């Protein structure tokens, strides 16, 4: 009887070993099931919406140093909110906020009688819209085509 018990125990060990090996082979050899949602989710791409805000009312322009061409500038008086760091908000055509950035470097051209303060902006926005709306501070939204936004041809004017 002792010999039968030993043979039975040995057989059990061999069967368990074979079952474990089979499970390992099946686990290692199998491919993970792909997540259908992940396979269908498109990659979100973006670009930098570039443009200029121009203040053309010389009484609303403050320049640093001389009033000659090439100096930096910003708004004053009724335009005092228009300066480097002011909020630039980009919306979808339906009014959803897509991104927020700020005004950047500026350059004055002209003289004290007739001039232009041009201030740059660049905001990273999601791609995929035909029309974007841009607003500087609280000045109201202006519609811009995606092509103009992408190519830096968004020119907004105050004054």
C-alpha cells in the first residue's frame, strides 16, 4: 500500500507540473486583447495660433523711450489693459474655451502723429477647427480662419 501511495503522490506531482507548464505556455504565448476604445481614439494634435494686435489710435499708445519706429509699446488710457502679459483667449466657433495665452513682444512703427503699436501673441490650440475666435482681455471675440491662425495672419485692430 505504501508503494501505491508513493506512485499516486508522484503521479499527482507530475500532473500538477504539466498543468502549470501548460498554463505558463498559454499565458506567455497569448497576445493581449486590444482595447477598442484606445484603437479608435484619434491623436490630438495642436498648433500655435499666431497673430498681432494693433493699436492704431496714437493717443492710446505708450512707447518706451523715444517714439521712433522699433521701440516697444503698449496701450494707455482706454487701452491700458493692452500690454505684454494681457490675456488672449481662443474659443471654438461655438464659444467653447480652447486655450488661454497672453500678449507678447511689441513694436511701435510711425511717429507721435500717426503710428501703430503691434503686439504679438501665440497660443497653442487643438487642431481640427475651421474657425477659431480670439479675444484679447475683454475686447470682444473676433473670428479667424484656421489657415490665418496657423500662418500668423490673424491681425486684430483697436483704434
